C-alpha cells in the first residue's frame, strides 16, 4: 500500500537489501526536523537488550526513560553504534511537529481519501521497540517504511481475555499516571504471554502480522494491539 509513497525513498537509511547504510534518508529527515526536539525512549541501565531475546521480550517500553532530543543527536548516536544490530534509543513521537513535517511524504490510502482525513501521525525510528499493549479510540493504519515491524492485534470483545482490569499489578503500570489514563491498556505481553499469570489469554482471538517495507495493516478502533 505504501509502495508509492515519497517516504519509501526519502526516508531510506539502508540499501534495498539492507546490506549497507545510505545517507539520503538521514539527510532528508535531519533537514526536515532541524532543531526540533523529538520524544524518544532511551534504554535504562538496569534492563538491557543485550542479555538475550527472552529477557528482551519480557521487558517493556517503560524499562526505558522517556526523553527529548534533536534528530541530530539521534543520528550521531546511531553513527556511534553502526557495528551493532541493537540500538538503545528509539524515537516515538506523535506531536504536531510530526504531522507538519512528514505528512507530505505519505499518501492517504485510497479507501480513506474520500471519507476521512488523517488526524495525526506517529513516527517510530529505532530497533527492538516493544510498545505497551493497548487500544486507541481511532482507526489506525500502521505502515513499515524501512525495515520490518510486527504487530499482534486482539479485538476489544476480548477485554476479559487480555486481563484489562489487572493493569495495576503489571510491568506496564505507570505510577505517575492515573488509572483512568491507563484504562485502555493490557498487562499481557502479546508476543510472549505469561499464560500462568494470565490464564484467560488462551481464549483470546489473536492475529500476528509481520510487515516488511511498504506493507501496511489496518487496525480497527478499540482493537488491542502491541508493536
């Protein structure tokens, strides 16, 4: 679906086979963002991603400290770890800056262009990003521009099966946020669920979708999902 988007070429940071770095995408994004600060997550010292995939999947995005920094800083850090396949910083920003700067690089899907407009854009850039399982009130279209992306989706009718009422006793609970602000979350890791602690999860209807470059998936409103 996204194969004809300008973003496919303009945001490209690796060759088509992913075998080497290319500068075009970095230069384009750096020029767009300039001195703007973007929201990002930085890996904490206590829970790293280098100790094995099992530990990684049981980690959560809240094991990272949330911060803001300029895109140049993200690029500079990326340059310093070129020889590694893991990156500690992940941009995750849905501010007005993203909508203003990146909307010209995408194309509203044909099935939507006559019935709705985009309300906002969320931009992810990094590696091994694990998002909090949750739902959104709006319909969403998730696309992979560079690299690969996996998502697990569960319909909202399975609210009991995802143990939504048990958020407070989980790794995904945010102590500085109110229960009302977290009512859309799930305490279960959809990729590697703890079925002993969350036995109802076995009864959920799950769909895992793997996205490669230019692939997109439609996520209905109120569907639980995890990236």
